[in-house]
């Protein structure tokens, strides 16, 4: 337990939540009537972006920001407003834990920026945030006065009798939580806790104490030192150097303006926009996506996936304010285009065998789903087809997918070539009956429905919407299964944006769509 005499400026956790939510509500009411001045400060003293949008239409955002990250974020918010994207960003500061406690109660605002990704994980588990976007890397250090007068070089030196220490409250601030965790692992925590002169709610509070000479040392983030260039210096110790943390920003689930919130988050992460400010203030940068107001993405997808992903992609476009151009085709055609130089941002294959052919150009794939190959016939099955071998009988008009243009065609050949039919492989035996050879299964389904074919081999997922108009005959021979992997291109310029699209495709909501269209879900995780 932290001693009461050391909790200067720190309140009980239950009181903290209540007070924090009152502060948030009060500030939001101030935001509605305050006007920013030329320095980006409004009447409440809270940093805001200035906006001169024609017509006066604004979509203001409220960002709850870890106090230690104030300088780069405030500077980026002002620049964002000056670029006239139609949005002001109002910043409310506090410790990462304090802000999270307030958000759990108040459930208002648009964005939450924490100095430690563990807080974003807690927020996600509580259902408070959706998309989480990394911004910078930080590490703990020991802050001492310029010249290090007490010659502090190790954690053990903090235990010297003549050294006064300030720490951030582990319940309120990210640095407090992280430093406590590390020192518990090294066996230093109990002794340093007892010796600490004061605990305060934010990293900036304890850094200021060292700069003023009130204490001799504090544990802060390495980036905090850069904000006191003439007063402080950092002492790096191995225990802290090995413990990097990611500053990240997340869109709150309660946000009424998620598109605008995501746009500002992308701006903060962009190398020539927000990352310039993080670099200026001494943060280790994230190699983010380049800034575009309305990015365009290119997704190559096998035709079998179309019905399962169309709605998810439309929802993603609307939420992110982006355009996703999807090229649906046979996987043989898509792979040929990729190998010839086409550069989609991601590829969603009909079967894993087609991902293998271009794997060197893509990151590790995720197998999203699988579906079975089936035989389809006209309603009532007038030709009495019961198995693959029946497709070789005389008088059958058969449609199959092209073996070179389509994953379905290649799988059909592989499957039927393993089956003996009167001394020859079944795939060779059916060729006399093949009347249609198409790059996608959709064309086969349509041809059968209008009467041009007696039977076709397609994926079960291809007939999910027309089950009542066709007969579906399961295939029990060989291996009639196809697996659908998706992967991001290694050299895409939109790595983080594409990862969020993949997250949407791999979500619980997406799973419902896949299963409704005849796929089996392959990703482990919560069920709908």
C-alpha cells in the first residue's frame, strides 16, 4: 500500500472516477461555448485546434490525452486545424489511468490517447474503444537534475539515504504502472515505495518536481526529459531499456464522429504530418501510413469471397472515409497479374495453393475460412447425378472452372485426377462432356440456372443465395475442401489501414456473414 503521507495530489480511486467524470462533463460543456485564440487555447485553458472552415460547419472532436504526450499532440492538432479539414480537436489532459477511469463512467468523447498500450487493451476489454492506432515508442528512465549531482546510475542508487524520490501514482499514470511492474520483477519495488517522498498523478508533475529541486530523482518516460532540456537528464538502466511501450490513440465506441476521429488519428501517425511533431519532441517514431485525406486501397479477391465480404468492405469505407477498390476474379488470373507486376494492397485467395504462388510478395497470411466443393444440378436432379463419376456418363452437359484461371478449376482437376474411371483418371474422362470452362464459379451457376448446363462443380459458398433453385450434391471423394487465406502486401504504403481492413474481415460480425454464405470459420476467437 502507498503511504497516505506520500499521496500528495493523489485521490482515492473511487473518488478519482467520480471527480474525473464530473471534470469531463464540465469541460465538454465549456467546449461548446469556448473559442480558440491564436495560440490554440480556448477559454477553458484546454488546447484546441483552430478552424476557419467556410460556412462555419465544424465537426469538433474531443481527445482525452495522456498528460506526458501533450506537446506533440497539441502542436499536431493546431496544424490539423490550420489545414482546414473542417474539424477542431479539443484536448483534455490527465494520467492515462485517470482518463480511463473517467471514460468508464462518463462514456463521452471521440478519442483516447494513452502513453501505454496496456491501457488501450483495458479500454478495449471494457468495450470503450474500437480501432487502436500506434503513434510512438517510449521507455522508462530515471530523471535527475542536469549534471546528475547525486551520481545516480542504477536502481539501487535510488535507495541511497540522501536521495529523495518522486513517483507517479500506479493507479493514475502509465509511467507509474509500468515502473511499479518492472521494479516488482527486479525486487526493488517495496523498498523504493517506502522511500518515495511523494506520489503524483502524472509524469509531468514528478518531472517538474525534479526540475525544481523538490526531489533528486523520478522515474519518467525518455520523451519527458526532452521537455525539460535545460533542467533534466536521463539515466538509462538495463531494466528499463528493455521495457519499451507504445503510445497509441483509439477511437471511442461512443464517438458520434468516428470518420473524423479516424482521419485525425491517421494524421497523427503520418510521417510528414503528426510524426514530425513527435520527432521534434524526442519520441521514437512509428513508420506510419502516408497522409491522404481520403485514401484509396486496392484489394484482389477470389470471386468466391465476394458475397461474404461486400457488406463489411462498404461499412469499412464509410467508417474510415476511404475507398476500397476490389478486383474480383479467378485466382489464376489474379496471381498472373500479381506476378506480372500488379500491386494490390492485399490479396484474399480462393484457396491456399494460390497464396503460395505469390507468398514472397505478401506478409504472413491468415486463413479466414473454408468451403466445400459440391456438384449442382437443375432442380429435381433430372439426370440423377449422385457422385463425381456420374459426370462422365454420356449425355451430361457439364460446366467446370478453368484449371489455369481459377483456383476452383485447379482444385477440380487435382481432385478428379486422383479418381480412377475405367482405367483413366476421372478428370480426363469428363472432358468429352465439358461445355463451359469459366474463370469463376458465378458464371457456372448462372449457366446452369438458365438451362445451358446439366451439372457443374462449384463451391458451396457460391450457391448460398440460390439453394432453393438448385439441387446440391455433396462430394465425398478425394478432398473437396478449399481454404481462403488473406494477406497484406509487404510493400503496401497503407500497412496500418490495411490491417484495420483485415481486422474488420476477421471480426465476429464478419464471421456471421461468412457462415451465412456457406463458409466454415477458421479463425479462433469469440463466437457471434
